[in-house]
C-alpha cells in the first residue's frame, strides 16, 4: 500500500553504473600493483583501453541503438550500425595498443608462446590479429546482448508504468461514478424523510438537514483529493448511518462501532461506504426481524472493517450488484490501491451477508 518515499529509479541506475566502473577501475589496478610488478603496466593500460571500447559499445547501444532502432522494429538498421560500431572500436583499440602501448618484451613472450604451441600442435598457427578480433567480437556480442536485455526490461517497465497510470485514471473515474451513484436515491429518500419530520420534530429535522449538508460537502469537495483522514471518513459514514436511521423501524437491529481516535491516519476517500450502503440496501426488512452490524477497529498500522447484515426476501435478486459500482469494481479498486496490503473476504449464507476487510494504512502527512 503506502510506502516510504523512494529514490527515483534513474538515480539508482546512475549510481549503480558509477559503482560498477569504480570497481572495474580499482580492482585491476590493485591486482597489478600487488602481484604483477612493474612489467604488467602495459597489460593494465591495454585492459583499460579494452574496457573503454566495451563501454563505448555498451552505452551507444543502450542509450541510442536499442531504443531508437531495435525496440522500434528497425532491427536491420540496428544490426548494420552495431556491426559498424564493433569494427570501428576494434580498429581504434588496435591502433591505440599497437602505436601507443606497444611493449616489445611482451610481444616477444607472446610470439614465443605461439611458437611453442605451434611446435606441439602441428599445423596450429593461430594469427595474433585474428585472435584479437575474435576476442573483441565475442566481448562486443555479449555486451550488445546485455544492452538489449536492459533496454527490453526498461521498455516493459515503462509499459507497466503507463498501464498503471491508465488504471489510476480509470480508478478516479470509478470513484467519481461512485459518488454520483450514492447521491440520487439516497438524497431523495432522505429529503422525503426530513420533510415528514418537519411537522413532527423540528429540531430532529434541522439536525438531519445539517448532517445531509455535511454529507454533500464531503462528497462534492473534501473527497476530491486522493486521500482523506480516516476520522473524516468515519464522520461521513456516521452521518450516512444517522440519516439512514430515519427510515428504520423497530424490526431492524442496528449496531455500529467506530474507533474514536483515528486522526493520524489517511486513506483513499469513500473506501468503506459501498459496504455500508450495501448493508442497508439488503439488510433491512420492514416485515420481519433484520439486523445490520458495522464495526471498525484500528491497531498500529492495521485497520479491520466488518459489515454483517441479514438478507431479506427481496434482496436475493440484487445481490450481484454491490452498491453503486458493483462488487467487482470494489475488489478492483482495492487491488489497485492496496496491492498485497489488503485481504477482502466476503461470505454469504442463506440468512446473512458478511464482509471482512483487512488492510494496512499510514499516518497522515
């Protein structure tokens, strides 16, 4: 669900590249000074030249060739440019080594080793330049494959990010739809009840109008942000429940329990109201005994929400439609907002309907 503010992925990637090159630079230098002696300096410099060549191939491929050609379905152009890059770095590396890092003593040892090998294996005379080219080609191929792998992984990650952004936009639309669905039938029924109360109990009617205005204000304004205080959400549900009580008779047993201290927690708005509305929609019977139990507890960073209601004889046909946005959309919203940080269990028997939601929350900022 809610996680601590993380370091941007781009900064992490740059940091890992820097660390890798520092290690690649220091370790050969350390090994050369510790075990190689002075005669190995030319080999050390040659190693750095080859490393620079590999870096050129990797970064040109990773930053330009892969995203601009390989991932854009221009693979023929990619391979032509890659072959040109490999050949160019090979000739550049060979020129630097032969003309600036040439070590006659090392060359003599190299020729002597090949001569001994040729004497032992008749007919085996691998040319030095061909050996160098094969080595460069092998390393370049491995590096290019690694660049392609990273490019493909980043492309998939970008696609996943775009998909999540689209899902969030859809989620916001569903939230707006939920707000609109709560309003019409509920407000009309409540206004009718208030109208009836005016002639019976004026003070109670005035209190109902005040609660209805707070309910509308929360729906229209305060829930526009991505998060709301849990205490505000509880107040919203209490106002909703108080107004729904106006329609209840003695045959309905209502039990409500909310935590008193929940100021330091924030949640997405209108997260619990679909379950509350569903309980009143299907749990009220005016002909037989019925009940509605609503309970919420908060411990540390964990919230537990439970609704339990009886199922009236007229509720079976509409059970598939859970509140305004439907049960499937409620589950989808929870999966998007709390992936891996919630557990929703819904049980239905012939007599009652139970919703048990467990999720983690964070302190409000």
